[in-house]
DNA sequence: GTCTATAATCCGATAGAC
DNA sequence: GTCTATCGGATTATAGAC
């Protein structure tokens, strides 16, 4: 295929895989579905990625790197621009997930991919996550601790877990909230972020 | 097979399926793995359950019936014994899940199966759960609304979603909280419940 | 890099003997 | 209720032409 195409075969496979993985899970998605949606030949995925497992890893890494970088950048801006305030820190954690979730090309589905990764008690993926993205959580923990110096470290980590759980599930549309007809997806996600920041800020301060 | 066996073929299939679903997800688990672990013939699962989809539903029913009944009973007791108080209602929601999670007879695996259910976005299962257990959530919503009459219905449902997400996440030990060595599993779970009730109570009141 | 064709395996489900 | 045997189909992955 011409390498100057707007979306290369490789990128189209990644995009299609991301959408389908989010919709049907890793194991629930076949490479044939992926290549069919990407409109590439079935053999292309093995040529470009070697195996299905490696494709899964690449899909995951691509979005996770982006989101982590965004979270850290917004955290830095929050701490610099609103010193001592909790809500901007929580927003820096929540909003990049939101932004990714409403991104047009497959990002819409990514949060659910993350949720699945956490559910993989499989450990190799969990270890990968902890090794590569654990420092992001630690940065947030440090920033929140500065806002709320009376909270014990143990309590802080419990509450970060609660936030992560609520965020993951809400963003993935897992819950019973039905988006009212007429409300756009973007407005729905922004509402979710606003509500979650308020809910968890109160929780952290309790 | 002898019907007086301590664990019938049917129960062994349910138990094996539960463990494997928790570990590998629904689509990631084959009926052959299930029947192999249960040490029954591959044909038995279709004889007893009809289909894989129905087996998934029955794995849920076995635990959810009991947990839902317990939640409703504790909710009734909470409303009667502590009228107008929010925390007992939240405890009635959280603690039966906790009890299930620390039940040594497979309950712990089931908690992770719940997380899988959300993560895999299995529509037929979601419908099954909504049809059979949706009324439990509605009862809790009504009880909380009476405690906090100023909160809009929309806001209430958002916050219930946050609670459910945080609960599922925490109960399945997905988070970064490591149980300190020396702390028993029971104490760890009770701590989780206490922290979550406090966190979410503040969130609901915000 | 992209294709066709196919190997090798695994899947869920069922028929039919016992 | 439990078994063997098998059907029809889908899966990942690869070999080899272009």
C-alpha cells in the first residue's frame, strides 16, 4: 500500500481494533472482524503486528501513553495555576480520560479497554500497567496529599481507588445512567466529569 | 450421575464456570475448559443449561439472588431502624457485597465475575441482570431520595453509578491498595466497606 | 506490502447409544 | 444423566505468488 496514504494500513488496523476490542473485548474480537472493518487483508495483521496478542498490546499502549502525558501536563498546570485547590487536580485526572473517551476515532471506546485491562487478573498486563503508568498515580497522590495534609496516606490511596473505579465505570457507560435522548455524547461526558469531580472532591474531604 | 453426590454435576459446572469466567472472562472461557475442570463430559453443559449464554446467566443467579435479598432486607432494617440516615442505607448496599466477597466458597471469584460482566458489555447478560435485579437499585434510589430530598433524580442516579463502580472496583481488589501483611482478609474488606461508606456518603451529600 | 489459499486448531452444539 | 462421536463453522497463523 502507498505509504503516503492519510491512514496507513497499520493505523487503520489499530483504529478498527480499538473500537472492536472496546465493544466486544479482546477475546471476543476476531482478527477477521478487525481486518474487515479496517478494509485490509486478513494477513496484514500478522505482517504488521506478528500476532493478536501483540496487536492488543499496541492498541493499549498507544492510548495509554497519550492519556498519561495529558494527565501529567494538566496536573502540573493545575498545581501551578491553582495552588492548594483540590478540584483542579481531580479535573486533571478525570478530564483526559473524558477527552479520550469522546475522541472521534476509536477513543470513544478506549476507556472500556482500560476497564477490561484492570479486570484481567492475568497479571502480566497488570504488571505492565503498574510498571509503566504507576508513577502517574503517585504524582496525583502527592499533589492531593499537599492539598489535604491531614489525611493519612492509607486513606488517600483508598480514595484514589474509589475515584479510579467510579471513573472507569462511569466513563465506560457501564452504569444505569441512560443518556437522555437529545443530549449529545460530548455533553453527556462533560456532565459525567463535572458530577464525578464534585462527588469525589466531597469524598476526599470527608 | 448419582443425585445424592455432595456436588452434583450441575453444581460442579457452575463452580468451575465461575472460577474460569473470573479468570479469563466469558468469551475467553470455552465450555471445554469448564467441563474439563468440573470433570464432567462436554455434553453435560448443554444437557443441564442448554447453551453457554444460559450458563452465564445461571452463574449469576446463584449468587445474585442471595445478595439481592440480603441487600433488600438490610435496606428495610436500615430505613426502619435509622430513619432519615444515609449511612445505614449505603451500608445495606455495600456490606452484602462485602460478605459475598469474603465468602470462601467461591464468592470471592464471583465478585470478579461481576466486574467482568461490566467490562465485557455482554448485552444479553445486561438485560438479564436489569430484568431480574433492577428493582433492587430502584429501591435504594427511593430510600436515598427520601434522605436527601433536595437532590435531583438525575444527580442521584449519577452518584449511584459512582458508588457501584467504586464498590465493584474495590471489592475485586483491582486497585493499587495492597493489603498490609498481617491484616486478615476479613479486616481488609471491612476497612474497604467503612472507607467506601464514608467516601460516598460525603459524595451524596455534596 | 499485499494478496490467495490453506494448514491446524478450537469452538458450540447435537445426535444417538447406553 | 452420561457418554462417544461428530457436524459445521470460526479461529489464528503461515506459506508462497505477485
